[in-house]
């Protein structure tokens, strides 16, 4: 796992809303007034941001479900967590 991803277990900020309409997954942050569109992989990672699952466990869970190679999933998890963190949508616990 890349050192750019914070150590700890990410949790979704409670005030962020998830809306799913058809094939579109949208996060809305009312504090910032921002909207974020998630693909299916990013949605799976968002759902794993429960404050109890660390990034390495996320990679394993997605690999188990998808059969995708760990190298590909690791890149997706790192990129997605970084983007969600920069957008201010996550809280990090130990």
C-alpha cells in the first residue's frame, strides 16, 4: 500500500449523502455543496469506508469478490481513498 494513503481506517462522513439512480452513484456533501460521481469500484470502496476496515482489508475484499489482481485493486483503492480524502469526505481512525 502506498504511503500516500493515510494509516488507519477510513470512515464516511455522516453528513455525506449517497444517491443511487439507475447506474449512477452520486455523493453529495452539503457542507461543501459538492457532488461526486462514483463508478462501481469507487462505490464499493466508499461502502467499505466503515471506520472498521483498513485499506489492505479493502483490497482483499474487492479481490475476493471480483477476482481482479491485487496490483490493480491496490491502485484503485489508493487512488479512490486519496480522492475521497482530498475531497474532505472521509474521517480517519486508528
